[in-house]
């Protein structure tokens, strides 16, 4: 493909039959995806932007344009900012821990050890389970009265009802469920690193830890970067864990609910779609900003060959 | 080997996401409904699914039209309906509730039934509890067939009462007696509590106490909050007192008061009649627990049970209005209303079926739910109060429950919280799109 585009860019020659075929089939193959994207993603994005400037009636009917009023309300709404803070707190636990743990796991499971595929499968399993089901099980593990955790430790900790620790408890579920996915990506990255480097290092007498920091991490940095960017985005959009684990009358909810959860409550439970749209626009702006910063930041630490 | 593992993992992920898509489209596909498909019937109460599916199966045997009952939990039910209504893709047949019925009727989301009712031999709206019919009527037009009604009664744990040497609750009990008993039944070591109620248990706990004390939650023309009414505040103070003999609020919100009752952690709860179907399947409940009539207020001499009733509605834009109507007519027919009561699904809205319901099980004394519908019980005057509602009750009732969490955590703040609720609630009601 890249070969042919280079040729096509060279001074105007007529397309050969082969190039024409490439062109037609290329478009034919991406067209379904493009259509899907436009209908399901791009068009709704613009609708949402428009809706954030509107007051919506019952059942989302009768949009009345009200300019920036939703945004003005949002600036003054402490619940929005608290939720944004909660979202950051969640991400600050989920992203670094899930990356660090899965990186270490990936390195270990990249070696020749017994039952390697077995371990890989086990760590990947949480990915296969539906997030809502996972959260449901954790909700019972965390239960103060009957939960397995308190039962084993003989404690009476309110894992998900104490505002001081509930956000950590939720983030732990997040870490647990994403480790396998990150690990698979890291494994793929690790297998691209030629063994020669490690051989040379071990002849020079480098320890395993030294190898990890001086060879593995720099050479794996493109993968780490990719995982970091996607995980930050994913973590900032956390919803299902909070939704399933936290009951609406849970005292820790205001200090735990994520921005997407608040959006859901506003737009769908309270039927205030315009204001909900404004909230997701805020989230979009925040994610855009962070991602742009990361893109610039990568020059400092990501090594491409 | 390495590549293959990664490829397999990726394939796995794709398979999962495909499966997710498959599930999603299956859900929405069935409501589009060509006539060969089953009618999609959506409800929110898991305990009623088996009984209602049986009634639907009878319907299929009679008419050849298939109908499948699906259950969502309360919150996702209303989200489903709301987004279905917004997107023009409501389920075929579903429950309507007084919380939101005004909004759905006003926006023409529900199939208007008057012509069908006029032409029907089975349905005569005079046969149903008038309060329930009223809930689903707007401008003299009818949008639902009354399905059931529910009252509230007191559940108590006989074993715990015996152990404490207390006599069982009966029609002579006032709310003050209940408070005394709750105190006596609470153990210091935290292994047993007298009572349990969560802010989410509005209809089955504190609403009853408020109205028995001559307070109110929503005024009579559904336009203002009563949370700052002195009588309401007095009742909510009582709620605060009672909370001293309840498990920690966090435990009640995490676990649910019904589960606490079923696991022998609390001695009493007040609960709606809709819980019977679930409780009678629980061995601990059937062995240890029974039902008494709800207590009365000693000052006012009034015993209040909140009642509410659901209606069967169909989507206004369904492709198969006649099939939907046939099912509504079936659900509303005398025979099926009796069957619903016989099976113990719920009390039926059809007048004269209460005996059927009371006899559906001998595991509990169901008269506790029925006696409150009489004019008097003991010395107290009985009164049934419709669950308070406005044009769109979801918004303010959610807010109230979330705010009351603060009062539950610290009952001394009860009054401030209630007054704050009243002002927020008035604002919300004023902004409803009437």
C-alpha cells in the first residue's frame, strides 16, 4: 500500500490497472467502517456539541437554544468539579498501577517458565468477563456485613461506603480488570526486542534489574506509550464500575462518582440531556488536553527505532 | 508460537466485542418486531417474572401470539424506557408507574386505549380500583389497564420476639410501640437490630409515617413539596429516633433492608406487598417471620398505608397495536387478574380478587396487607394514600434519597436536610415541562 501511494505521488501518470484496483478495493474495504464511524460516532459527536447549547424537553424533544447557559451552570456546579476530581483520583491509581503490574507480569511471563500459557490465560481472564458482572462480584466481596474480604481479615472495614477509601476500592477493581489486557500488549512488545541485547548485557555482567531498566523499558517505550495514552483515556471515562458497585444511597457516592456517572444520571435518570451533553464536552476537552500533552511529552522518553 | 498467542488473544477480544454487539442488537431488534416475533414485555420486578410469563404462555396458547417477559432493575428500567421513548423504540408492552405516567401520557408515548376498551367485552374500567385507573388517565383518555395495587405492612421476626419475651405486633400497635420494641430488640454487640430502613425505602417506610402524622410529601395538586411542613418534620424526627435502632446506614445501603431481614440481622421492617413473592421463597423468612398490619399514629389516631398501582401500557408507535391490545386485554381480564392473585404475583387491581391473593400462600398471614384497606382496624382509622407523585417524580425522588443520606448519617441534621430538600424539590417541580 505505502509503495503504491509513493508511486502515485510521483508526477502525473495515468493509474495502472493494478493501481485502480488498489484504489477501488481499498475504498470498498474501508467503506463499511467509515459508514459505521460516521453514523455511530461522528454524527453523534456533532449532535452532542449542538445539544450542549440547548435546553431539552421531555424525552429529548424540543431543543431550545440557550447559548452557553449549560456551561455557565456547570462552572458553578460543585458536583461537576467534585466528579472530575474523583475521575482524576481514579485514573491516578488505575493507570500507573495497572501499567506497572502488567509490565512486571509480562516480563516474567515472557520467560520460559512452566505453565506459562496457563498463567497468561489466568491473567487475561478478567478481560473476558463483562465489566458489570465483575463489578457485581466485587461489590459482594467488599460488602461490610457479609463480604469475603472482611470475613477473611476479621475486619469491619467499609470498603465501598467510607468516602475516604471507597474511591481506592473502586480503582482496585479497575486495576484488576485491566491488567490482562495491558499484559498482552506488553508481551507483544517484548517479543519484538531481539535477544542479542540481553545476551550482550549478561556477558557484560548486567543484573536482571539492570537489564529491565536499561534494555526492556527503553525498547518497550513505544508500547508503554500506547498503553499509557489509551489507558488514561479509558480511565477518565470510567462508568460501569461506579455504576454497579455504588448504590445511589451510598454515602461515599459523592466522593466516588466519576464524571461519566454524573453525566449518565443527569442525562438519562433526570432527563436533562442538554446539561449532560455539556458535561461530556468538558470531559472531551480534558481528555484532549491531556492527550496532546502526552503526545508532545513522548519525545522525551519514547524511543522509536 | 509467540505471534500465535497474541493473535489468539486479539481474536478473543474481538469475539467478545462482537458478542457485545450481538447482544445489543438482539435487544433492540425484538422491539422492531415483525409479526412473527414475540411481543417484548418489559417489567422491573424479578419476583413477578415467573408468574407473568405463565400468564403470557396462556396468552400464546389462546391466541398464537408469543410474548416474552424481560426484567430490568428499577433504575435501568426507567433509563431504558426514557431512551426508548426518545428514540421512538419503546418495548411493545410494559409497566407504567405513577412516578412518570403524567410525562409519558402528556407526550403521547403510550397507546391510547379508549377505542379498544369501548369495543372490548373483557375490559370495563369500572371493575378496577378507581384510584389506579385514575393514575393512568389524562384529559379523560385512558393509557393503561390497571394491573395491581400494593399496600405496606409490618414484617417481624417471631424468633427474635420470643427470645426478647415481647408479644407480637398487632392492630393495637402505634409507631411509638414499634420504637419501644425496636429498642428492646437491638443488641449491644451489633448482632441484631430492631428495625431497618434505607433512604431508598420511601414508599415502604417513611412516607407512611409522614402521612399518618398528617404531614405530606407532595401537596394535593402535585405542585409543591411538603418536606418543610411541620407535621412532616415531626414524622421525620421520629424516623431519626428510629434510626438509632437500625444497622449503620452504610450497611443498609450496601446490603438492602430486605436482605438484612432475610439473613436474621433485623427484627422488623415495613415492606410493600410486592415483596411476598420473593420472601416466600426464602426458607429463613418462612420459618421465622410473619406479617402484621402497619402501626398507627397515636396522636392523630390514623393508620396510613401508602398504596400504589401499576398499569399495563403499550407503546404508541408500536407496529402491532392490535396484538399489544390483545395482550393488555388478556392481562386485564377477570380470569387473568384472578390468576395473578392466585399465583401470588401481586394483589390484583380487579375488585373482588383480594381473597384469591390472601389465599395464595399460608406461609405468612397476608391479612396484614389486606386489613388496612378496611375503614378501621382496632381503634385507628385506616387510610390509604396514593404514593405521592408529580409530572416527573424521578428527578426529585432521586434527589430526596441522595440528600436524606446525610440525615441518615447524622439524624440530628434531619430537620435541616428536610428543609433543604423542600426548597430543591419545589424548584424541580416548578421547572417540570407541564
